């Protein structure tokens, strides 16, 4: 799955809000609290620990909601889809694509969540 990283405060606050479409998922780092108050569509959310373990996975979260997981170091979100989405307990690894222009999540990796400045 293609992943865009949002590590600045402004990018994390914006998230998927105001976007009509988005191909892939958005990784919010650091983050453990998200909302859908300005969303017009349902989204899928996964709270991820620092080691890449998915702590909690939520599908089809409607607008005007707030979700939090105090143990999360990051959150992955995307517009709701029937495509694969990580489940609680999955371990994810973030890696660069060959061209270096995007990040890709792969399953059952055991690397630490990247430190993004």
C-alpha cells in the first residue's frame, strides 16, 4: 500500500480533511488521537505502536467522531475501502519503494517505526 507521511503539525492536523480523493494511506507521526469532524466520507484508521504493531484497527469511521489510543506512536488513515487493511496484532514495516518517491507498508516486519523529524 502506498503511504504518504505527515510529520509536521500542519500536515497532521489536516490529515485527509478537505481532500476529494487520496490514493493510498496517510501515516501521521507522531500521533495517537484523530478526528473526523471535517470529513465528508468514512475513513479506516489503524493505531500503531512504535515497534510497528497495530494496536487497534477501525473500519468505516463516520464523520464527526474522535478516536484515541494513548499507547499509539502513529496513526494510519485512508478513505474507507474494501481493500486490505491491517488488523490489531499485525506488525507492519515501512520501506521505500525502488524509486524512493513513496513508502510502502509490508506485513510481518519487525523493524521499528521510523523516526520522522
